């Protein structure tokens, strides 16, 4: 191949032949796409597949007429020439001295031109090798590699001297136009960030973890976590010890009595005898100054629909309202004074056993006198006991009941000793499983939404230690008279527990861990009416659980009013004073004030009992 002379400064024109990039002889590659299977040709064929992705070329096929002459220009052999191909593509002989020199200059990486991979003969398309004719664009190479190869080709083309008279450039060839085509695109301005203050210049990035921390802030941080940890740990420890030390009755229990109130005869017996419950008939107020009398009337205690009802009623409904206030002597023919009093009502007087006539008259009769302001008990109710049917010493009692509603009602489920071994009340003790008040939720001295459990004990009525052994449970917005609740007693030589519905709702949890006389903080001496005498310990020969180490029986009743302080003064418009001369008369006079609060429906006025069960230690 020989060079053609050209004017000074103008490179000689290239022969109009097809450029062929191949490692084979030029004479064997005329009219076909070069074999690229064994040569790296990134610079000339940016879309060729890698070597390992194609099969070796066996024979060459002529290109399809529709093959892309823009991406894969038709290349031939011959002398260096210049001109346009059929599709307007520049045709260059790559083996001419000027092209080789331009390639050498490109490899030398002139200023402003990016270095490119080694310039080698192009590889043939995999489709050409396979005989399909149409060269293909392989996706096996990354877009970045392709763009880099195109850039290298642009650099190479720009290094080829232009020929005068070439299209597009005065005095030059079409090859010189490559520079304009390869010019970089103008960058689009980047959107300004509203988070960076570019006007004041770049600001340093804050690194708060490198700053020295405030000791007060560090202390405040850790003291919070330490407090939380101590609270959780303390709560866990307390819960564990409470769980570990909870008192449980692990002794076997034997059923003593179970009454479901299905048959009235089995409950009250025949003629008041032989039944599970005994009706006490009395008018003396039972030591509490109550304003009701207890009767054996079916109006005040009866069985209906499997439930026991204890209902307070007005005495005036039986004998008339006027008879309650004046001119009437009322005698209870079936008074139980002789049966319920110790020694059948006999007492020791001046060394002799005599019948207690004064107590009998107070218990079994009453006289109304307007002048003396004495009245017959204005309310009738009922009091039922298991004294003659069921008694236990240590065990369990369970009663499911619904409390009554109505001002100044005093419902109670409680226990008294069968035999007064340690003396008269409260020396021999009293167990109150549940007591309540019928006054509504607005009553300020614990109304019908409160229930209380307690123990009464002491060497005398004036020295009752109940204030050291009582507690309560409350429903904030609901009365215990609105639904049934289960009241339970657990009683052992070591502890006594009273609760409602669940042990979590404890009314009283009392441990017998020291003698009761030591608990009471009683005075050393007392006045006996004539002189000061040492206070005797009634339980000196007992145990830590004395006086609660004897047999007790169950009592259920609904009292009305009292003078013992159960209803505090000046609370709920109380219509009487406990220390007044005639509290029952004052209460009866205020009938129009309190009676409208008593429901007319017996289900709401009565204490309704679903069942009663009693067990003892076997």
C-alpha cells in the first residue's frame, strides 16, 4: 500500500475502501464483519459480547443487507482512501500509514484525550459467526464499558487529519466533524438544597457524639434508668416474697353443712325445729341498740326460687302506725330468749341462780307511750343462725349473697362462739365475715358499695380491740346490692382471712403470731365501779389464736339503725343521735325521710342468699 501526495498541511486522501478490523488476512475478510472472538476490541465494538460468552468462529458469513452500517461500518481492503459509503458513513482503511499513525497517537494519550484500551482488530458479532447474517447488539457488556469504548473511538477519529473540502468543515474532510459530535453535553444545574446555606459558605457537619457531655445531663439520664431498674427489681422481689409467704389452709376439709335453699321445710324445720337455720325472735336490739325486732314471720324470712330472703318491713303494717307510738303493749309469743341465752336465761345473783326477768321483758315485749316517748320497734326483720345445726372450729365458710338497699339497713353475715368459754361478749370473740350499709353510693360513711370484715375481741365491751382487726373492700361505682357476690372465710390456727369473690379482694388477712392481749395495748388497771383493779387477761391460758380457737356458728341478719356508732353522727342526714334519750322514737318519727329510699321490689330490699357452705378441718 502506498501513500498519495497531498498539499502541505493537508493529509493525503484515503482510498474509498471499506475498513476491516481483523486479526486474519485482509484478503479473507472482504465483505464480512471481522472476527472478534479472540481479540479485545472494546475500542471498535462497544456492543460485542465477551470472549467466554460466544462460540468460536468456524466460517464467516456475508453481512445482511440490513446490517447496521452506522454501528458496524462496511470495511474492505485496499489503499487508503476517503469518501462516504452507501449510508453516508465515512469509509477509512485502518491499515493505511496515516490511520496507524493516528492510532499510535491515540495510544500515546495526547492531552485532553482519555486513554483507551489497546487498539486491536474488531471482533465479529455472535450472530454473524452463527450464520444468522444480521449483526446483533450484545447485552453482555455493561453500559459503562460501551460508553467508554465509544469515547475512545471518538478520540481516535478526532486524531485523523481532515481532508480539505470535506463536508461540514471548510477546507477539511468529514472526519473532522467527529469533534463536534463528541462534544460533551451541557450539565443541568443541580437543584438547590433548602437544607444548606450556600450563601454563607459550607458549614462544618455537626458531630454531637464528639462533644463533651454535660455532667448534669448524664446524671439525669442515668438516674432515670437506675430508678426504673430499682423499681422493677424491688417490685419483683416484693412479689416473690409475697407469693412465697402467702398463707394457705393446706389441711383437709370435711363438709359440715351445705344449704342451697331448695326446700323451706329443710331450711327452717317443722315448727321452727330441725331445720338448717334457726329463727331468733327478739326485741332487745342485740346489744347494738338496733331499732328492729326479729320475727319468725314468713313476711321477713322465706324461700323462693332457690333463694333465701331476709326482708325488713314496717311494724305499722301489722299493728298500725298509731299503735307503734302510743297505747299498745306488744308481746312476742314465740320469743326465743330462753333458748338463745346462756343457762336458758338464768344468772347468778347474790350467790344464787335466778331467772333474768328484766332481760326477758326487754327481749320479748314492748310498750308504746307517747308521753314517755317510748315506741314499739318500728321495723320487723329476721335473724337466722346455725347454732343448733352447724358449728366449726377452724375451716372454711362460703356464702353467696346479694346485699339489701335502703337507708339505715345493716346487713351482716357473721359468727359467734357456741359456748362462751372466755366469758361474755367480746371476751369469747366475734367474727364478722361481711357487714355493710344499705345507704346509697353518695353516703359519706361507706355506703352500699363497701363491705367490711372484722374481729371483735377484748376483756370488756369498753375495751373492744376491733379497731386493730378490721378492713374493707369497695366498688367505686357499683353497689354490692346490685349483684351476687361470694363472701368467704378461711380460718386456721395460724391465720384468719376474709375476702369477697377472690383472695385478691381481701377484707381481712389476720395472722395469729402473738397473743391478743398483747395486741390490744390495754391499760394495766380499770375502774370496776368502786375502785381501780388490775385488768385481767381472759386468754391467759389460751393460745395465740384465743379467743378464736373455739367452735363458732353462723348468723345472717338485716338490722335497721343502731346506737353503737355503726352509723356515724352527722352523716347522710342521720335522723337520730346515738346519745339522745329516745333514739328509736326519733327514728320512727322520721319515717317519711328514710322509708322512700327502701325499694318496693323485694329483690332489691331483701338480703338474698343463694347458698351457704361450711367446712371444718377433718
